[in-house]
C-alpha cells in the first residue's frame, strides 16, 4: 500500500511540475506575441543589387554568344550553298564531258569506217 501511495505522490508531483511548465510556456507565448521583429533590409538590398548586376553581365555575355553563333550559322549556310552549287555544276560538267566524249567516239568510229571503205575502193581499181 505504501508503494501505491509513493507512486501516487510521485505522479502528483510530476503533474504539478507539468502544470508549472505549461504555465511558464503560456507566459513565454504571451510575451512572444508582443515582440516585434525588425529586419534590416539594407544588407539584403545590397546583395540583391550585386546579384542583379551579375545576372545582367551574364545576360550580356549570352547575348554576345548568341549573336556570334547566329553569324557563324549564317556564314556556314553561305558556304554550304556555295558547295552545293559547285557540286551541281561539277556534275553537269562531268555529264557534258561524258556526252561529248561519247559523241566524239561515235563520230571517230564513223569516220574510220568511212575512211576504211573509201581506202578499199581506191585501192581496188
């Protein structure tokens, strides 16, 4: 029985201590409601200004890079067009040369056959 009594006293003591802690927390909470916090934004504004300047420099660098890249792409397109035109002209010249050689060969063969036949007729009187 004494043990139960001791446990009850201990429990009562713990409950009283807990209630005391709750009252202290309520007092702290009330005091915190009345506290006003002021923030110094000057330092933050300075940091934001520096960051903004950094972003502007970065944007300008990107603009210069994209401008240069566009110029290089346009220049490359011009060279590509010239190469395509040169390739087409080369194919046309090659085709014309093959046709010319083929016609010349045919004409030479006809000329040889005509000259052989005329040579035979002149040799046989």
